[in-house]
């Protein structure tokens, strides 16, 4: 008989999951659900994050479906890991024969620690899951060993073993997303717009030292632009999906491919809204086709600016310039597209003077929205070695979500760093120029987006203030980063075996 497989999206404790009253579907689990369905398995999704289910309700849902295999994964896998462990241990007490398979970025690199310390987790999928999980389930169904399947880790003879890295999926259109596993009416974003998460491309060729995603995908690839546009149009026409949130690190990486997608989506003639992230340099590169961005439905791009000090940008190998950052924001505004600028606090050498300078730079950049983050090291990135001797002031792993300060800074106390963090948000977002832009705008899409952003930001702002003073336990005598996580795993950063070399060109990125 075919296996019964339950995909579980665990509840997440991050502010971004709990404060907004809207949720997006778990694209990662749906991406492996489609191939499993096509392989003949019985598959269901239990989205505990959507309904913020507690442990008893999760147990009830799993027992009701009575799966042979439970697959757990979450997009915020580092901060979700403690919850995954808690769920796995409770389930194995009630269902000792259940096989639990765990996937995501964090388990891809921490597989040895997890299988050593968490007996309830049986198998870990490392890297992309579509091919690997399908082959693994076919082997389990046939009673065959897993040792010949690439991209897995498990116990064998009492020992933790890992197979060789799985090869990259060269053609992303070979595997479909299992959209039928969700009820589209339950998911919304951007102010009650029916929404999904989509992915045009995977990976990024740039070398930002702190990025936890870069090596997971190993190299940049993209879907067929016309097929991808047709999929978006189908979801709008059949399910009324209006908002498409891109999960890509760099959807604009290839100018020809991105332009082909925009033109194909425009030809589909569907009034959809697109939001995502990209690099400022790609916006500057595409100055002559930004009208296509807007016509296709792009309303906002988050620009990974990270910092406004050129020395800091060079130290983290950002590969961008402040000139491009400012020009990208100007060009987006010129074409009626919102810009969200990220700014990261928590670099050890920062002083209060740096924060004052950053405020001036942000005001000069004049972004429509700002996203404040704290530097958060991942064990598998090159950045880890530069911070391994810094003190961990927040050892609760559920808070390692970029929205909590987890590392001590040398020159600014924790409480004062937080004050600057919140002050920068207020000063930049409530500046007179921005408020006047909202009051004088006649663009309904712009006004809707800004109202939604301010509403969510207001609730998150007060929650973070309350949490700092009444919930968080910062310790100045905590362990070093290396003592907390263990030695660097940077030598394993590329999760998938490389088959072709990617190079940068004036047109974006290409493979050869």
C-alpha cells in the first residue's frame, strides 16, 4: 500500500508569524507535496502555523490522519527548531512506529547534532527536497535501504550517517507545487488580499558573508518564465489569488529571464500584485524596463541594503555601493513602486555615532518603508568565524529570527542598542516627507500598501517594547557564539553538489 504522508508546518514563535493576523502558505512543504502526490502517495498538510495550534491540537491532528510518515519543515527553521523537537518527542510517545522526517536550512547543516541529540527524529533531508523526499519515500514503501539515496542523514547501526550531497535540480519546472493541499481562502497578506508564496528562481551568485540561504541552493537557477507567468495567471483565475510574494533571494538575477517573465505576465492580463526582494544594482540595471515591472503588478521590492557604511559593506562582502542603493530607491519611486530598505544593527564595532550617521543616511536615501534587523550569525556561513568569540546575550533559540538582538556589542549596551533600533524606525517612518507623500498620493495601491504596513508596524513596535522589558532575559556573561553553536560549518556551506559554474554578466547571472 502507498504510504500515508502528513506534512506538518509547525507553529512559529517569531513576531512576524504571531503579530499580523494574516498568514502565507508554507511553500517549502507544498513544493515537496506535489512530487509526492504525483508519485502516488496519500498526502495531506497540517498547517499548525496558520491556526497557531498548541501541542494537544497538533497531536490530535496527526493522530486523526494516522500517517506512516510525518514530514516537518518551516521557513524560519533555526528559530522553529525547538518547537520541532517538542512536537517530535510528544508524537513518538503516542505513535512510536511513526517515521519522522525533518527538512529545512537549519537541519541541512546541523544534521549531526540533531540526530545525535534528538532520538525521535529519524531522517533528515539535506538541501532541496523535491527529488530526495520522493526517492526516500519510494524506498521506505518498498522496504529498501536509504543508504543509496543522496541528500539524506539518518542512523544506521547506532551511528549517525550522511549520504553524499544531492545534485541540484537543474530544471525547476520538473517538479510542481502541490497547491491542491491548501484552501486558498485561508491565506492572505498585504491587507486581506488572497495570497501565496511563489519562487521564480533559487540561489544567489553574490558572496554576502552572513547570508544563510546562499549556500543552501548552491547556485542560481530560474523557472521557465512563460510557464511561471501562466501558473500565476491560473491561480488568479481559478482561486482568486491576488498577491504573490516572491521567496527568491534574487528573482531579477537574469535580465533576459526576468524581462521574459514580466512580458508573459502582462500578456496574461491578470490584475495581480507582486512583492519580493532583490538587489539595488538590478533595479539600476533595469532602469529602461521598470515600466514593465509596474505594468506586470510589482508594487514593492525589498532592497538588501543592510548598512550605509561602505567599509561595513565591504567587510560583509555585500558587493553593492551606496550610490546604487540611492539610485534604486529613486528609480522605483519614479515608476510608482515602493522601496523597503533594510538596515542591520548589532555589528560589534558600532558606536552611537554610527547610529546617528545611519539616520542621516536613511533620511537621505528616502525609502518608502524600512525593515530593521539585528545581525544574526549562522554556523554554516563565512561570517560565523568573524563573530565566534562574541558573547551570546540571548540563548533562547526561538528568538534567533533577526528581530531580536542575540549578540553583545562592544561599545553600546543592549538596552541602548534597542532604543536606537526603535528610534530609527520612528524617525525614518514618521518623517514629514513620508507622511506628506501619503497624504498627497492618489494611487490606491500605494495608499493600501502603506496603510497595511503602518498598521502591522504599529502592533509589532509596541509588542517589541513590551517584550524587551517583561519577557526577554539578556545575559552579558553568556557563552561565546562558538561555545553556543559549536565549531564553524562553513566548509559545508554548499548543500548541493555543483554541476555547472555560475558567472555574473552585465545582463545578470548565467550558467556555463
